[in-house]
C-alpha cells in the first residue's frame, strides 16, 4: 500500500469523488481520500491522501486555496455558474474601474451564503438534492476570509481574477455577490484551482500520468510522505526499551524532549528510525501523549 499524498490535476468532467474512484483502480488500493471538493467543470490542484495518510485529510483541507476565476457579469443562474439555468440577465453598465473597486472590496472577512447547488447538508439532505427538486431553502451565512484578491484581466462583461481564500469559500458565490454589489448580477464562467496549501500546478499530475508512473514503478517518487507535513516539529526517536509504549500508543516520558512547551507537537520515530506518529506534550501530566498515530511499529 502507498502511504502519502499525491498532487492530482483534476480535469474537467470529473468530480473529486470520481478522481478517488479512478485512483483506487490505478493504484489498486481502497484507502484514498481527497482534500476538498472541486465542481465537475472546475479543474486544477487536488491533493489526494493515500493509505494511512488519509488521517491528514482534515489537516490539508483546512489550508488556504488559490483560484483563477473567469466571471461573467450581467447574468444570474440557479447554480451560480454558467452550467446552470439563467434566472435573469441585464446590460452591464459599470466601468472597469468600478468593477475593480467592487472586486477588491471583498478582501478580508465576509459572511457568505453558500449556493443551493452544493454538498452541504440541511436536515440530513444535500442541498443540491433539494435544488434538483426545485426546493430552495434558507442557508445561514458562513464567515469566510479572502486573504488576497487581484484583477488579472478585464474585458467586460468578462473578467479574470485571482483569489486566495480560506476553507469553505465558494467562488461561485463570490461571483454572485460581486454581481449583486454591482447591481447587474454575475456568474462564474471558468475556474482553475492553482494552489491548495503548499501544492501547486507545477507538480500536479493528471490521471493518465499517474497511471503511467504506477505501471513503470516510478509512482513513489511523486508521493509526499506524511512526516513532511510535520517538518517544523522536533523529532523524537524512541529507544528500544520504550518501544512497547509506542506500540500500544501509550504516553512517552517527557525526558525525550528538551523544550517542553505546552501543546508542542513532536514527530515520533521508532527504534529503526521509521516515522510512526505525532505526539503532543501534556504539561499537566508531564509526558508526551499520542496526537495521531499513523503507523504502529511491527
């Protein structure tokens, strides 16, 4: 089994779940999970966790995302992108400067109402299931953050912008809100995720490329190991006499660490210097307590 993270380039026409299903066949393993949904018509960076690295999914999903978006002004749709049914349309009378000022005004925190066509649940049902039945429900706004936003190209009614945002941001809904603020409506025309955490387009692999690497036995060279994501954490190497503690996931003596900062995380290796787990220093108990065990030593 392969354990680690692979940077996938999700192509148009695939859902994130489709990518996982394809990888299960290519890599011949079941334990695989993606780190953030991309709409079928969107493309770009999709880090995928393999094997015991699936425990990293939430950690990686929380990372900032960067997108390159094409927005179309003067049209509103039920899906908030151009794949949906047009609800209304009107002439675009704003100037490029007015558009740019409104675009940049979204930098910072703002309360965003998610789209009906989304995988969020309400009363146990996905919103997109309700939307397909013609049911529209009130969705509570969620606080998201636009860390950075800039205009790349403007040929109104079309424009291209780059946005760096927090987890939970819907770029379709950002386009909708930009259109509402301009008074002409807007929908997302095209979307490319250019960055997810530290993963960028430069290292992203399409599914056919992954399949070729898997067949040639070179796939391991493109896998990012779990311990990489804890590089900033001090390393602890467990002595042979304490291996029983590690094998059982028990606390480790505080004598293993020099700096005993409260809540400090440590990369833990077995007596063969194989990465096994992440432990956190518990100041109250004066010991290292297992935070996430990735692989128990044999």
